[in-house]
């Protein structure tokens, strides 16, 4: 039974992407996978062409890298909106 929803996944410590594949088959959209092993990343990239592979040690992966991989663009600070109470 395939679930129908618009959920997205980022797979940390993804290896070759087995867990990502399970999520994909369940109807999730895989945005990115991260792993230290670049050879596993080659397999991940080959089998999950819609996702971005982020290689290297997890301690070097910033929130900005993950957001960029997810396609999140910078937006204006919400400070102005909070001051204006326009949220």
C-alpha cells in the first residue's frame, strides 16, 4: 500500500541509499543524502538522481548546506515583520 502525502526526507548517514529507497517507494520525496563514504555516495547519486549527495564528515555539514541541498532560498529576516506585527 503506497501512502499519499507530500512528505520529504533528508537521509543522514545514507550509505548507498537503502533507507532512502524505502522512503521513496512509500511516496516520500528524497531531497538529499549525506555520508562520509564517497563510494557509497556514487551509488546513492546513481539510484537517487532527484536527490543531492553531500559527502564528507557529518561534523562539516552545516544547516546551510542541508537547506541549500533542499533548494531553500534565503529569505528576508522576519525581524521587520515581527516589529510591524505583520506576521
